[in-house]
C-alpha cells in the first residue's frame, strides 16, 4: 500500500488553490500531492469521511474494538510503548489487515528532539516491517522541527478535521478526517463509536485523500 501511495504521489501534478485563512493557520489549500513542503499538516480530504483512532491505553476494550471493526477500516494510530506491551493485539491488527500509523507523544516533546521521533519510527518498523506512512502527535501539535524531521523521513504529518469523544455526533463535513482518542485519561466507548458510525458512511483514509484533492493546514514557523 505504501509503495502504491508514493507512486500515485509522484505521477500527480500539483495543482494549488488557496482558500481564505482559517483560525490558527495562514492558509488552507487543495493539492494533488500529500504535501508540498514541511509547513503542512494533512487535516482533510475532499470527499467522504475517514475515521482514525489514537490508541495508547487499554487491553480488553481495545481487543474488543479491534474484533468489532468492519471494513472500510479506520486508521489506527498506535503508541509504540502500548504496542510493545500488547504484541498479541498488534498481531490481531495485522491479521485483520487494519491500517496503522504511528502515534507520538505531545508535540512539544519533539521540539529539537529528532532522536525521539527516530526511535519511535524504528520501533514501528520493527513491529510492522515497514516505515509508517502516517504520524500524529497525541495533541495534534506539530512543531516546526518535527515537521521538518517527518518531511526528511518521508512520513506524513496527519492532523484531523474533527476531534470527538462523546455526546451528539458532529455534522458531516465532506472530506473530514475524524480523530477519536483511546488514552488513559479519555477514551471513546464502543457505544459512542456506534452512535458516531450511525451518522455517516466511511471511506478509507486513502480514498478520502486520493479523490485527487486534499486540504492541508500550513503552520507558520
């Protein structure tokens, strides 16, 4: 899948369309490539809904979640310390061919600390036999030095359009990337997940992005 995605990226011609400035960013643009430069974090595609789940805590409830997931599967962003503690769940994820990415620490922990990222990438590669295509920090903050390091290692910085936990599901936004937490301090329940699932039809993250357009958030230095 990774090779296929990068082949698609290399054969596409970038077409850039600038949109009005959004709060917290200096531009949002539609492109044919994943990103043009390390200032950008992927936050939205152009068609459909993609679900992503950040996992850094839990055993039985995570295993139950994995068993209940249905295709098209969400992208699971996995914390490496969690993954090393629960190799059986990692094997279940791999057996079901559920797509994964790397979940990092809080963004500021990477400020001028590239070795932290490199170590996590190496752990991911040891578990999955390939480098992750996607990386997200636990708070979706991406310092400039981190974005540069991700760019250099050919790993995409992935944010989200919507962060949700419980309550009334958010309205559907075309091209949305939804982020759900499964952390020690807060984690989405299966009942909340079902409630969200009943409100939209999902596509894989790749299908949402490779409608040949996506939106990125450009972050000032």
